[in-house]
């Protein structure tokens, strides 16, 4: 595997100068930039994201934790997150939590230990207090369900208001026998509806 030192040796500069060229530092002359880029091309050099993460203390990725990637709602949400992240040059690491509350903490902490830039999570357990110590160093946003026992940003829909509006709509059209079908009465979104 080619290193920055190899590129520097080929271009006749230091590894630090190679780093400056790759970061598009304005204090590099055009002649040096051309030599370094030629060496990068000749040696087929690819920067190591692991090395970048090590130096910066953060991964160049965000984490997304959802209950089930096969659920069309969570698949669409994850895809939308990936599209925005891709436009910003950020990778996305996805974890499917499942619906067992006991597995949530282990899975989410495994993502956070990678030193990701941020976490987007749809919780499945009734306690996210284990994330308090992570909030100072990692931005965390919840969606679809609010976190429990943790004060954090959340993007949620108005389940109760939406259900009431749909019910009024059906009543307004003369329907009197109205039922709601939900998949799990323990989920906060289902309970609110």
C-alpha cells in the first residue's frame, strides 16, 4: 500500500507537503502541487480514511440506527439521509437495531465508539439515558420517536393529531365503524395513534 511518504519521495517533498497538496492548502506552489499530483497518479495513492480519522479524532461518517431496514418507512428515511450525506462527502454507517429493546444500547454504543461525526437514531427501548455522556462530543438527533429519560433533539410527527384528523375526515364522510390497525401497541407511535 502506497503511503504519503512514498508519494513525497517520488515528488521530492515531505509527507507534510503531500498532505497540504491533498487538502488543497493555498500555501503550496503550483510547481510543487503538479509534482505531488503526478506522484499520486503514478503510485495510485489513495488516502487512508483510517489515518484521517486517527489524526482528527473523528470518523468521516455519521451513524444511523433504525429498528428495521426492511420496513419501507425506515428504508426511505435511511436513503434520504444517505443522499444528503453523500452530497456533503460523508459516509453513512447503518445499524438495524431490531425490535428487542435490550439490543439497542449495545448496537448504538458500537456505532458511537467509531467516533462518528453524529448519530441519527430511532429508538426502540424506553431508556436512552445511556447516551448522556456522548452528547457533549457527538451530535445526536432522534427521529420518529422521542428519546426517553434523555433531553435531546428529535424530529417526530404528530401521531395523535394525525390520527384525530383522519378520524374526523372519515366521520365527515359518514363512516361510523372506524378501526385502527397497528403492529405493536408498545411502540410510542402506535400508542399515540
